[in-house]
């Protein structure tokens, strides 16, 4: 497979690193919504943070108490098992079904913090998501409600990627079948070449959850790559 001459990156190539929700509440052993083996993404993220990406961004799920995605906000609902219908606050006809979770990543709580082993000193910008109590926001870009879009559930991420002239986005983090999935999907839809670095992802649904997410992402034009693959080599070579 390896081309002895080395494959060339696309031109222009201005790659950003996007680390999704690597927070204590998504990590074993104490996280309120611990993703199986979630802490294993941290060394992968740290190795990528040491590379010369043009911009290094982390996101945080950042919910107010009583957020609509918490089972505790709905009478009789059980975390993981129940779901609820969310309507666009500006258009009752636009709705979607979403799964309910234990309370997690509440602003100001220890579980909201980035995983303690993450090399946060190298992170240049932190995007907060999920701040509007009325809507779920898995994607680092926006909520799935688009008719009309909600300013309170739209992040600055697309703006800052454009402002930095980013062409390619490399995604890692938690969880592969939820926030990584929707972030990578929106990123590709918005026109960036988008890669998910597979070793840097763990999923709520374990390996099975990831395999399904991965197939769907590939269908949307997202490339699934390896931490030792040629695409990461392109980034490493930017330094030379
Ligand atoms: C996430 C469930 C609820 C995630 C966030 O970061 O994947 N999952 N909130
Ligand atoms: Zn959440």
C-alpha cells in the first residue's frame, strides 16, 4: 500500500485538529456518561496536539442544569432507554426524536472539565456546545434544527475555521456514534475535507456502535484514517 515516494497532500493543505468532548463525564471510571474505554482517546489526541496543525480546537459539551437531553428533566424517563421529541422553539412543526441521558457535563461541575490527562495547554480554542436548555446539540457546529436555524445552538466553529483558512479537518474524541459523528458529518457537509482518526474515537455503543457510524460517515464523504496513516504524515511534514 505504501507509496515509496510518499503520497502528496491536497493543495492547498491547511489542516485543523478538532477534539470532540474529551471531558471527565465521558471518561471511565467516574464519568456520569462514561463511554466504554473513553479515556483511551487521550494519548491519541495528545500525540496529534504535538503536530503542526494550523489550528487546534477542542469542544466541550456544556449543559445548563435541567437540559432537555437529561432523563431527569422528563417525568418517568430513564437514561439511555427513553427518548423524547424536541421541537424547534421558533417552529413547532420542526421536530426530532432524541435519546435521553444521565445528567452530564453541567457547566461548573467537575465532570464538565476536559479529561485531566489531555494536553490542554496546546489547545488554542475551546468551543462550547449544548448551552441552550431547550435543544440537543451533538454537533460542534449546530443543532439539527434548521428551519429556521437557532442562533443559541450555532457555534462559532465554522466562522473560525474559515477565518483561519482551514481546508482539512481531522476529528477525534467522544463519542464516535454521537458527537463525533454529527460534528464530522456537518463538517463535510459544510465543505471541509473531513477525516476521523479512528484510534482517537470510542463510542457509546462500543465497537458495534462505531462500525455503524463509520459506514454512515463514509457514505457522507468523511474519510476514516489511521493515526499512522499517510494523512497524518502530511501534517507531520508541514514542519519540514
Ligand atoms: C454526547 C451524549 C450526550 C457526546 C453528548 O459528546 O457524544 N453524547 N451528549
Ligand atoms: Zn450532552
